């Protein structure tokens, strides 16, 4: 996740097809979170999503609004936003790479004001539920303890290290989850 280059790094080697499966609405009422909606993000959300991105990631990892526009429009991408009272408070996107038999979690973010209430976990569950491939993969900075704990809790395991993967040369982990 958080590729040093544009999200569609593997575009040339990936046959992109398949329908956008997301679109259903879910309401989650748990852990002090009532009325949170998780729905498909659209191109209209791109600017707001880029502002959420700035709250959640350091500049070196930032995606601009054009990247979010691409994520919301690209057919192989599942892009879901969490909204409360009209405000976007979380986002997850995955790219389905059928030829490789897996999907990649491209980005996951929860507004700092809404963290530690289970929203990141919920976004991941909702995204995974819309992935029709046997495996899900992601990359994470070695220093990103909250995210690593979240992925381990969700059943991801470390496939290997990614030396100097990020723009500032920090190492990453490649993690994977086999879907039952
Ligand atoms: C990672 C992130 C999405 C987690 O969102 P969140 O809504 O706070 O996570 P949740 O409340 O659903 O937490 C689920 C689990 O994740 C782990 N976790 C989350 N935050 C944690 C923290 N600060 N420290 C340790 N573990 C943490 C815990 O295992 C937690 O389960 P628990 O509550 O039973 O202990 C959020 O911190 C974030 O947006 N970070 C900045 C962006 C980012 O790094 N994205 C991931 C890029 S790879």
C-alpha cells in the first residue's frame, strides 16, 4: 500500500477487467459508532479524499486528487468511503489483479478524530467482501505499528520484507491474506 509511484504500478502487466462489485450500503452500529455509512466512493469525492489523505499520511506518501479520481473511476478498483453526517471519515481502495490471482489494498485511511473505534477494521472487512479473488496483498511501512497490528488482527501474514521500498528508503513488509 502507498506505492512510491502511481497506484497502477502493475497496469502494464495486469489485465484489467471485471465489474465494480461495490455499491451496497452498510450501517455499522458498534463501538460508539452509530450511523456510519460505508458506500462506494465516486469521482465527486476525489477532492475531499485528497484532503483526508493529507490528514492521514506524511507528504512523501501523499496521493493527490487526480490519484483519487483514478481510484474512484478505474473499473478494477473497489473504492469505499466511510461517511458520517455527510463528512468523509475513512477510505479504502483495492485493485483487483485477476491475472495474478490477487487484489492489492492500495490505500486505507481513517480520520485521526475517528481512530481506535473499529472503523479501519470495518473498512477492510467491507472491501475484502467485495473482492472476488483468492488472495489479498498489501504493503506497509515497517514503522507503521497501528496498520501492522490491524492487518495481523485481520489474518494477514508477512510474506517478506521490501528493502528500501518507500520514497524515503524505509523498508516495508509485503503481507498477504488467503480468503477462505
Ligand atoms: C491504520 C488505521 C487505518 C487504523 O484505523 P483505526 O480505525 O484506528 O483502526 P481500528 O480502530 O479498526 O483498529 C483495529 C485494530 O488495529 C490495531 N490498531 C489500530 N490502531 C492501533 C494503534 N495505534 N496501535 C496499535 N494497534 C492499533 C489494533 O489491533 C486494533 O484492534 P483492537 O482495537 O481490538 O486493539 C489508521 O491508524 C490510519 O488511518 N492510519 C494512517 C494511515 C495509514 O497508515 N494507513 C495504512 C497504510 S498501510
